[in-house]
């Protein structure tokens, strides 16, 4: 399991209610991984944030690319190029 470096960062707190079954699973996995339940939750939040930020950035790049292509060629050509890039870019 990857370690998340939180030292030296300013911290805030949120309170999150989870179903007991999810908490039980989190506790079990944390024990297996040898980390606290809180640390495992931070790992999952960090992982999810990185994935969503990466996805948002990819969408932004594709949108700007499509905009530039439309400025330099026809809308149909731009849409076709972006569709092809999306098709090739999406992991399988």
C-alpha cells in the first residue's frame, strides 16, 4: 500500500458518515495493511482525488484541443479528430 505524505501540510478536518459495513471493511483492510483506519481513508481519498484531477485535466486538454481545431479547420473535422483522440486515449 502506498504511503501518503501528509507531514508538513496544513490540515483541515471533515467528518464523514459511512455505513457500518463500509467502516468494518475499512478497519479490516487497515489491519491487514498495517495502517490505521484513518491513514487508509486518507490513502483512498488521495488516490481518488488524483484520479479525478487527472481525468478533469484530460477533459480540459481535449476541450481546448477541440476549440483550437475548430478555429483552424471545420467543426466536423475538429469533432472527428477529437473523437478519434478520445477513442485512442481511453484506457481499455
